[in-house]
C-alpha cells in the first residue's frame, strides 16, 4: 500500500463518509527557468514560456481536504545569455509529469484553496541551441548528458467556483522547485546544465463529480 493510499483510507475512516471523486482537465501557461549555482559574472538566466496541460483527478474527503493527481505535459527549460556578446544558450525540454498534491479548501460556493506536494517528471524531449545576435547557429539533442527524470516540490493556491450541481471550474497558480540537477554526471556535459528546474504555472480547468 502506498503512503497516499494509506492516508486516503485514514481520512475516509475519520470522516465517516465515502470519498468524493472528481475528474476533469486543466491547461495553461508555464514560465520556466534554470536555477544555476555560482553563475559566472556577466551571464544571466532567462525564462521560457510554454504550456502545461493535462487531466485532473481529485479525491475529496469532506469539504476541506482532497488529493489531486494531475498527469500533464509540461514545457520547461530556459536560457543562459551573455548580453555583452549577444549570445544565448537555450535549453528546451518537455516532461510528462504526475503531480501528487494535498488540497486544503475553505468557503462554500466559492472556495479558495492551497496546494502542496511533489511532482514526478520524465523527460520526453530536449533541445539545446546556441544563438548569436538573434540567429541560431547550432543545435543538438542533449539527452545523452542530461537526466531523463526529475522530482519537483510544488506549492500554490487557487479558487474553485461551482458551475452547477456536479461541475466546478477552477483557476490556480503553482510554483515548482526541481530537486535534481539536470547534469547526469557525464564528463562531456556543458557546465550550464549543472542546473535545476524552476518555474511557475498559471492554469484553469474544470472537474465533474463522478457517481451520485
């Protein structure tokens, strides 16, 4: 039995009621960057805009507590630039992610909520490019020297609105802290990929209550 399943059973026992299951979809904007320790003087990091889209499963226990699982495709990455030379190294990645989040809600017809947990990510695409004065001069697939997976801590909040007896719509913001360096330890790895994923997502969606 997993930890989350054990907690779910405990909550069901203490609340004395069956879990409410909701299924839906979500999508929005991802603003990703790279956190690089000891970045050389004269270099700067830039964010990358992308998408964050997927499904959403909520298992609720009472009005205030729920677990959220949201398998999604998320674009991450970022750039390192040297403004003095007008050069930029750009890393573009796409991950399949499975966040497992605890959701704490308040209110009734309008419900603000907090989210916190972890997301387990597997990279399915990567591209590294060099730009000089706005022109791309080289590119490659960096998969051989970057990690294929990551674990991210996530926290944020949002607002649920009821749109009928069974349907809720929501909007939320979520920040992510990657725990694993992107460099897989290969001697040929460029220094800048000794970095970690960071970023936030703004997204909206809906859920529909299943069953009665």
